[in-house]
C-alpha cells in the first residue's frame, strides 16, 4: 500500500480531521539517514505531523518544523508542503535507548524536554507566519497538540506513531490530527474525549494495519465521517545538482578559484536527503565563468 493522507469532516463539519499512512515515507528517511530505532521514531513522528500540517496549506505554501529539545538527538528539521511532499533529518541519527517504562521507544529521552518546537509557514509573497512553544512532553504528539492550542488557538488532538523493527527498518507509521471548529456542542466534545480514552494508542491502530479512513472511523464512527480529499504522500527533496551549482556561483569567482586551487573539485551535501553532488575541476571552472 502506498502512503496517502485523507482530509475529512466529522459531526456535520464541526470537526476538521486529517489521517495519514507514512510507512514508506518514514522508511525512505530511515534508509537515507541510517537512523537508529529511537531516532527513527522521533523523526518519523515529526515527518508524520509535518505532512498533515502541510495538508492544511494551499497551493505553493510550505512550512518548516524545528524541534530542539536539548536531547541527544539534537535538532529535528522537517519541511512539508500542500502536495503531500515532506523531507527531514535529525542532527544525530545514531540514537537509541532501552524501552521506557511503558515498553515503548524512549522518544522523550532522545528529544529532550527543555527546548522548543517552532513552526514557520511560508505563505508566499515573502509573507511568513511563525509560532513557537516550549516542549511539554518530548513525545511530540502532545507537543504538537499544545502548539495548535497555544500558537494557532485551535483546540486540536494530534496522534503520531512509528513502529520500528529490531533491524532499524520501519514496520509502520502514521497519525491523525483533528480540530474542533467554533460552535461545536459540549456534548460532542465530551463524547470524543471519552472515545479517545477508549480506543488503542495510534501505534496500535497502525500495527493492526488500519487505513487512514479506518483510523478516523475508530475516532468518530463511520456515520460521522465525510471524506473530502485523498492526497498521495512521499519523501521528496527539492535539492539538485543544478541548485547547488547556483549556490556555488553565488559565492563569487574568487571563492570558486580557491576551491579549484585547493582541492581541484568540490562536493555539496544536502542535509535533508543526505544526497551528495560532485563537481569536477572543469565544472568548477564553468561555474567560475558564470560567476564572472
């Protein structure tokens, strides 16, 4: 099954909901960055939240999530857009611990709890929205829930989960976000709160192989969910050899001359996808000419 996201409404439009399967997307990130199990869970949860938040955007809008909790994993950085495309990395991919007291991967310990979660939205025409919160959990689902309530003033619930095999490969990943719209009745809110207490954690739903539609059905009941749109999801980087070449040209002819004289070649490395691009002496000379 390919990864995909669904947008939906529930309870006559008083709830806006998103659910997503990100197993292949997180697997691609794990393969590219060679993340260890706990690092994979932290990055995968952030990628999953990021792709759902990207689905809230329009057109060419995009956003960046930065989580810096002070833990050994370092910074988690994720980019996403409205097209279901997402990319991301962690500063230190080689982080893993024994299971926590609940028998789960200790994401809180890897991420840390002393730092912040920042979201920057690029909504075009050099117009940016930025929101930041102090981390409240380090488990990330609760932190994104708090972000929506605090920075965007939208009561929300965020569930993100990643299951990792003993050999570091990804078994399953996915999540949901639902948001309460103005005018929703208290009785409906109480019903949903009780339902959240009853259903298994998102990781268990993922382990069962539930589709995004079925995750929303578990939350609200089949008769209450109206699917609006389905979007394919994938790990997609925007880097290319040509883009890095433009960046080299922008350094100026003198800097490029130094590269040629010192090494006779150059390498560019993309942190988001771990791709490396090589430039020969002849290519650098062409770029120097362009810089002139």
